[in-house]
């Protein structure tokens, strides 16, 4: 979750959004978003992640464990 969290944080900051703004737009709690960005969230549904990605204009890609991630 840490990698996805850091990518979400970078995308949020690049779009000039605060955590409060993104959480409101995605319909999730700010604490959940903070934990997602920090990789400390215990459990989160894929639908919530998809909503965050949609607001940021990102696509979620599922890869096999151990597969190299695209650096882009």
C-alpha cells in the first residue's frame, strides 16, 4: 500500500488539492485518505481507492506480486 499511497499523494499535490478536498470529492474520510497515502491503513475497499483514483484522473492497475512496476 505504501507505493500506491505515495503515488496518490504525488498526484493530489500536483493537482493542488488538500487531503480534506480530495477526501470530500472522493466521498471518503480524511483520516482514511491520510492512512492510505502513508501506507498505514488496515483495510480499505477497492471501490474507495477507485473513487480517489477517479477524482485524480488515475487508473488502478493490478499486477502480480513481485512484478516490476512501470516507473511512469
